[in-house]
């Protein structure tokens, strides 16, 4: 189905996630998920995470401990090792976007312990096996199936052999001997079991199905465990009646005497075996009813629909994010955590000091329960679902926010509180704020803590008589950037750039998408089609297509989308990418401008995420860099993997963290947005650049005025065009020409170092004689990659191929630099000669 499956990859999880971009990661078992979840949250925060619990380990382990100690005559007692494992398991579940449990009982248990019923889903185990064609008269024996690496199965086998079988009449055991099937059965126990009359130990088999379908009955004598029992499901699916314990049938809604026989002591279990071996009517009834029940509850169709609905719900929600952005600096992270804790404490003190003790407060909490402990009455999450639990996502628009407000007001909320971290609501949901201001009084407005609205009549009267109105939070201008004081900014990848959370920029409610294009009608069509599916409301964005002199049917493609969103199509004479981008800015109208490539397709939340980031980092000088990956429809070749994940020639995000401040060299064309006002004050693209470097040259100039770039990995787009080796060589050559142009504009060492012009002539003379031979070697190695070979041989070939990629791409850049350098010298000589100098 095109869905990759990885076994035990947590050792290389960061490399895996950084190489691929996943919409959804399903992680089997909490102990496998535990080390992977934080990596995904850091490297690919747009990915939704589902943890498949399999069974609730903390429940199974607690039962095992209590049972074993009870058998030893001791009082059951959990220890610190159990507590540590339980904490880790629950924290892993709580960090996921959803948890799958095999029964409603276990889903409810996780929901109760994590205080969140919105992210647990009961998705049953599925078995859809054909019924046995072997008649009752030809069936013999009782079958015990188990993976004996799993302690409950080994315990059940001891119980069966030592306490149940001796109670089964020998005549029945002789006619229906016990068959033991399963892996990792210790030789000592196998030898013991084989000494028991009418017991046959098989051990591991390729498939258990032939054994189950030939058996008269299956035995599942589990004494402890959790989840649901798959071996029982398989027996019922095949049509082999079973005797089990209550633990073995847990979570399956099976009824004793109707679908299965249930026995919880050795005598009853042995009697059940004897009845199924001799009572033909009972056997036929359980066979029919057991299989029918299984098909309705655990059949492929029923479970498939349930599972896909769960996935649909998870993908439709806003994904969970880490509480604080990763900066790569532990001290900064610790400071962010401390600042947030201080904010919560200030809110608590303010509420305790200013509000009546029994007030009902609704809090824009983002699910944080700390913010609900403000006075004697627990607060309410806002927004919330019908059960009063945090909804798990922000309202889609102002209308939905107003509906949420009316719901909590009707339920009896006295106050609505916005912590400082939620002030972005006032800009993002402009109509909602207008509704609040028109219908409710502001009780508290503290720029460093919160804004509080009085919802009920009692709260409004309390506000009028007891609360002093606080001043509006002051808007703070950005402090002067350190880079503005000197000629050049620092070029470190992890530049320590400080960004203000607020600035003089007020209107950040809409975004203009600027797409320069030239003779790429089919790619442009896919690009525009992706923008029709945006989660951002259509009135919050416009699309500006600048046709840079196309000769294909670009105009027809662009105009065909005019009914889907606000579209501006402008055709101009060919002037290059910089001129096209400038024209796009001039004809656009929104406060945020987003430069988008015509060969990219947008994730449905792309524009919403860019706007959200600008509202969070509303300083005029702040630009937002989005995340780009290869489109899922493309076959990612070794070359394409190299230029992004190894050589870092295109949209490479290795070592870049969500929310990380970056310098001007990360103002990447086609995936960056910025404030229009900043461009209008300090300049646009240099139009001498027809391909490449136009973005970095502009950002270098803007860095003198404080430009900073913030990475949002949730703002996702996909490059929809594959790249071949020869194409990329030509691209590198064109990039070299533009780097030379850039180098001629500024003498500063930072620019010169980035452009790589110094010594280019000498290096080109050294490399030129070898270039044709190296290119031919690349073609030969790429052809060899298509042949079948061993893992080590393939790894060695790829290692050598990567070396050649690096060498040839850098050499083609040198070629472009030197050719542009020589042509510039010739033009200068010609100009001097024409002037008679």
C-alpha cells in the first residue's frame, strides 16, 4: 500500500524521520514509542503520532505482581521499579496524539489516568480467518497456543499441565491429547510436559492455523494479563470452540455457554474440556455463535472501518506540540519552562487575590490542567467538548470560537481568561474579539499576565464594584538588532538572535501567496490545486501568480482557479525571478507575503501555520521559514536523498529545531514569508538576479536592519518535481554565476565566504581536466545501483557515489563562477575600450 514499516528502528529514528516527512507515525508498544516520540516532536512536529498500546503493560504487570505474591502467601505490594515503569508508560501515552487500546475497558483506563478522554480509542484486534472445513468427526485433540517469551503464557502452561490436565478423565485425554505449540519453550519444561500422558510438545511452527483447525477444542487458561487474547480470537475465527478463563476472555464481550466456556478454577476448567469433547450439540452451538460474534466485533471490515475512522479523526486535529520550542540550548529551554511556570503562578495569585473564591473560570488553557487550579472551584478548559474535556484543537474560525463561548456561558461560566500565551487569539480571531468587546466587560487587562472577561451578570456586577480597570498592555518596539550596529551579521547557523513577542505590527490576519512561474503549466496546476484545500479560510489569503513570459498555457491554468480563492494573474515580459517576485509584492495586498515555488504543493495547513507563526513572532523584522520535503508521489532517488539529506544543497533541515532563530542565510526562496512593511521600508529583490542568490542577497541587506528567521516545521510543503544528476549539475552552474554576481555587490568577508569566489579560478583550473571523467563515473555508478547486489557492496558503492556528487556539484559551481567572472571582465574591457580608456 506504499506505507513503510520499520522494525526496531529507534536507534536510527532521528535519521529516519529527518530523511522522510510523515503525516502519521504509528508506534507499536509504549517502550518502542518512548525514545521516538520526542525525536518526532523535535524533527517533524507536523507528524501526528499514534501509540498502539497492544495491551496496557502497567495493568498486566500489576496483576502479575499481586498474583505471584499472593500465591507466596505474602500481601501484594508494588515496588519502585513498577512505579518507574508505570510513569514512563503513562507519559508516553500522554505525549501522543492518540492511543489505541484493544478494548474499551483499557481505553477508559488510559483516559482516566491521563485525564483526557479525547485521545484514547478502542480499536479491537482483528482476525478474519476462513472457517475450518474439517468436520467434527475428524477433529481430535486440544490445542494450547502461546508465545512463551511472554510470562503469562508460561504461567498458564504450568497451570494447565499441573492442575487442569490431571482432573480431565483419562479416556478423554487419550482420545483428545493435548498439543503444545509456541516459540521459546524452555527444554526443561518441554521435557517435563512430555512425561505427562497424552501430551505432545510441538514448539515453534510456521503457522498455528493447521493445528487449530484440526483440534476438537482450544484451551486458554490464562491467570493474568491485559488486553485481548489473540489465540482465542484465532480459535473462534476458525470455528474451534474454546475453554478459557475470565482473564482470557477479557475485553471481548464473550458470554459463557453462548460463545465460549469460561472457567476460573481447575475443576471447572477440566469439566469444560470434558463437555466440549463429548457434547456434540454444545460444540456446534459454540462453534457457530463464537465465529458469528467474532465476525461482528473483530472482523476485518468492522475493525478496518473503526481504525480508519480513528486515523481520520487524528489527522483532522491539530497535532500536539512540545510545550516549548527547542532551541538547541538547554539553558534557553530551562528559561522558557521557568518563564511559563512563573506566568501560571502570577495568574493563580491574581485570580486568588481579585476574584470571588467560588467563581467558575473558563481558561484558554491548551489542555494545561495547571491553569484550572485558580480558586476553590476547578476551572474549565476553553475550548472544550460536550463532556467538558479539552477539545484538543483551536477553533477553526471566529464563528466556532463564539459558539464555544456561548456553550460555556450557558453551562455557567462566570469568567473567560486568556493567559499571556494566548493573546494571539485577539488577532487571529478578530470577529471573536469584536464579539467579546461588544457583549462583555473587561475585568482585568494585564500585559504580562492575562486578560479576563466577565461573562455572567454576577461577574459583571463584581467587576463594576470591586475591580479596578487595569491599563491596556503596552506595545513594545523591537530593540535595535546587534547586526544593525555593524556592517555584517554573524553567519553562525545557530545565531543567538533575540525576538520580541510583540511589536508595532498590528494587522497579521491575512497572507498573500506570491508564485513566480515560467513555462511550468502542469506543475503550476498541481501547486494551485493544493492551495484550494487550505484549512485557512479563503478570505484570509490571496494567490498572486506572476507569469514571467511563459509561452505555454500558463494563463489558462492560472485563470481556471479564480473561482476557488482570490487570484491575481499578471503576465509580464521575461525579466527573471527577482523581478517577478518584486512585481508580486507590489500587486499583492495582505500584510504577510509568502514566496511560494510553482513546483511545490502545499500541505493543507501550510498557510495557517505561516500566519500563526507571524502572530506568535509579530515583530516586523521576523521572517518565517517553512519545511519542505519531496512529494510523496515521487520516487526519491539516491541523488535526491543526497542533495537534501547528505550534501545539503536543497532544503536541508538537519540539526535545525522547531522555533530556532536563524540568520540571513536561511531566508530561502520559495518557502519563506515575511512582513510586507519590512520590505517596503528597507528594499526588495535585486533584479539583476535571474536565477539563484536573489533571496540571500535581499536577506543580507535586510539583516542590517534586524532581520531574523524563525523555523516552523509545521508549515509544510512538498517539492513536486524530481531532479536528475545532469539537471542538478546545470543548476549548480547557474548558481555559481549568481554567487559571483552577489560577491561583486559586497566586499564583506561574510558575503565573500558564502559566495565561494575567492580562489575559484585556481580551483577550476585544477578541476576542469577531470570533470568529464568524473561525470561519466557518476553515470556508471548510478546505473550500477539499479542492479541487485549485497548490502555491503551497495553501501560501498553509495559511499563512493556521494564523494563524486560532492566533487562534481562543487566543480560545476566553480565553472559558473569563473565563466561569469570572465564574462564580467570582458564586458568591463569592452566598456573601457568604448570610452576610449
